[in-house]
């Protein structure tokens, strides 16, 4: 008698594959909703739909020629990814991370990214992806595309995280990078924000490439502290403006 037929927790139970037949009708619909989620997600991450923006069901359905049911399935995916929120009787909105969530994102980044620089795997790290992310940011800056610089900045830090040599960490950090993109879009002036940090990215990279991993990790820790402080100051300014508008 095999382990599966004996009822052990291995293998498929009798009739399990036949039971999947009932779900055939979901395949095309699910695939279509995933594609819609991909399109709207890209619009959120590139700043087309900024934090706090209402995601209009009629407008998106008309633009993509999809049903409301398909769009609502896509919305559920984006809500699970913490990119959108549903507000009762008001609809779905691009999520605005709170100041507490900003602090949490940066706390996580300090732990993961600084470890990647300070304690790399035994094999020599491949700095090619980090270098290429910097070069891409430089090209975007030369064109005055500061939103593009922000995108390249995330790619730089994603490449730094990859120096840990852990696919599990890379997967776990995916949500952090999405959250960071939302946070960046809250900042009023991307050129004012990203300009100084592009220079500091170069300083971190040059120090690491020169073989001083400990100093590179400290430079990055200081950089992240400063970035968090600037973003929280921007949040405070936005809150003050909102209070003045409501007053």
C-alpha cells in the first residue's frame, strides 16, 4: 500500500483532479483580471495614478473594455498587494502610506540592505546590476526625468538587496519596493528629493567597489536615516496644508 492510498499527507486524494473540472470557467476570467491588475499596477507605480487618487470603475472599464466584475477582481489583487484600498460607498483609491508605515519601510530597509553590504556571501559579489541601475538613473537625470530617477533608485536598492544572495529575501522585499514607490509619489518635488540621493548612491557604490564594505554599509545607513527624515517632514507639510484647507 502506498503512502497516498494509506491516507498519509502525501500525493493526491481520490477524485482530486476530477474536482478541478468545475473551475475551468475561471481560467480565462482570472487571466484577464490579472492582466488588468498588471496594467493598473503599472499606472500606480509610475505615478500615473498618484496616492489618494480614486480609481474610477467606469473610466477604467471603458478604457480597457473589460467588465466591472473583471476589474473588481483586479482591484482585489491590488488591495491584497497594499497598493489600493476600498472605502465603503466611495470606491477604490490608491493607498497613501501612513507616516508609521514610512518608518516601518525604512526600518526594514536598514536591516536588509545594510546587511547585504556589510555581510555579503563568501563568493565575490556581482556589482554589475548595481552599476547598471546607477547608469540608468544618471541617464534619466540627464533627461530631467526625475520620476524615472526614482524608479532607477528602487532598482539600485533592489540590486543592493540581491547582494544577500537570497531569493527568499528578494521575494519578501517585493512588497517593500512597491510601498516605497507609493511613498516616493507622495513627495511633492521629485527632483529636489532624488537629486541628492543619486549622488549618495554613487558614494555608496564607489566605496563598496573599492573594497570597504563596512564604510559602504554605514554610508547607506546614514543615507536611509536622512531619507526617512525628509519624507516624514514632507508628510508633516502635507498634513499641515490639508488642515489649512479644511480650516
